[in-house]
């Protein structure tokens, strides 16, 4: 029987957030995941693409080829969750760290969104996963390259939203604060240091992040939302 589910292309599904997102969407979306490692919760065996976001053009070419070989000509969703952070002060950031951070977080987003534009249907939604580090710095976890890459991602989001709105394609960013899962647990900023600055008094969960992404993907509930930064941080950015 033909698979009539909308198609979602997503990077970063091997992460805690990605796994939470897969759990929320499995059954309602056909998920094509692109990452270096197989996702634990892909939902559909065989729809995982092994690729490396740090290599110029590789992920965009691999995803385009995978869609072609599966005879998928219409894509309804794209989520860029893949990301990497090096927690260094600016002066300690090496050229390699800068380039790698830009490649995985930002350049691959540009390459994937533009490569998939021809197959994104009217009504499609793109969600780019960003960070409060795009807006503010933490003395507990400085990350100059990461903050610059995520700020670039927010800028890319606004330009794509403006350029593609007339094509019926929505583009938004989910701007995450400090989560207790995923790269948040590798961050040197400890829970004790961050909690006093979080209005809701707790770190976020992968599910908190995944629910925001699902909301922006779903045209039933967010069809008039584009070009926006949805901040999901428990109020971290409003107190100091
Ligand atoms: N967790 C937080 O506190 C937090 C806060 C703010 C923003 N975010 C953002 O949320 C997103 C997910 O982060 P996370 O917390 O879930 O981090 P994570 O657990 O470290 O996961 C990172 C994801 O990115 C993928 N990835 C990293 N380098 C890659 C590469 N070179 N090629 C292909 N895929 C690569 C990984 O897949 P493979 O290793 O399998 O390739 C993995 O799925 C990121 O964009 C991050 O910036 C997270």
C-alpha cells in the first residue's frame, strides 16, 4: 500500500532531542534521518542516510540522492537538529574548531535547505534548531564559535522565510536554552550555576524541545507562523 504520510527530512536524530522528536512523530510522518550514526528511534528502517554534516556538500548530495532513489518528489518538513559545540573562550578557539562548528551548525543548514527547495511543497515547514547562545554568553560555558554559528542560523532562517513565504514554505527557528539532555549535559555550565537564572526553576528536557519542533512542523497549528525565533528556555533569557 502506498505510504501517504508527509515526508520529513531531519538531521541530528541520534541525539536525545532527536530521539524525543522521532517518538512524537513516528506514525504520522515518514522520517528520513541524516547523521553519522543510526538513530535509535528512526521509526522506519531503511530511511536513515549516513552522512557527515562537516563535509561541504556531502549531506545535501546524500539526501537529494536518497530522495531520488526512493522516488520521493515531495517533502513536507525539514528539521536541522544536527549541531556541535566546543566550549572555549574566543581566544582559545582554534581555526579547526571555528570551521567545524560553522560547517555542522550553519553551512550544512544552508546547503540542505537550498538543495531541498525544489521538492519542498507549498505548506512545507522548515525548523532550524538554534540556541540562546546566539543571543547571550555564559561565563560558565563560553562558546564564541557556537554562538556565532547559531546567530547565523537565525539570520538564515529569516532570509529563507522572507524569500520562500510566497511559495507557501514556512521557516522558523527553535531557540533552546539549557537542557538536561543531549549536549547540555556535556556543557561545563553546571545545573547549579544555571538554575538561579531560569525563571521556571528547572533545566529543559528533550521532550520540551521536541514538542516545540513538532508544533512548528504541524500546519494545523502553526500555519501563520514564519520567520520567528521560538525561544524554549524556561525564561533563561529574561533574567540575570
Ligand atoms: N541540549 C542542549 O542543551 C541544547 C541547547 C541549545 C541548543 N541545542 C541544539 O539542539 C540540537 C541537538 O543537540 P543535542 O543536545 O541533542 O546534542 P547532541 O546530543 O550532541 O547531538 C548532536 C546531534 O548532531 C549530530 N551531529 C553532530 N556532528 C555531526 C556531523 N559532523 N555530521 C552529522 N551529524 C552530526 C549528531 O549525530 P551523529 O553524531 O550521529 O552524527 C547528533 O544527532 C543542536 O543543534 C544543538 O545546538 C541543544
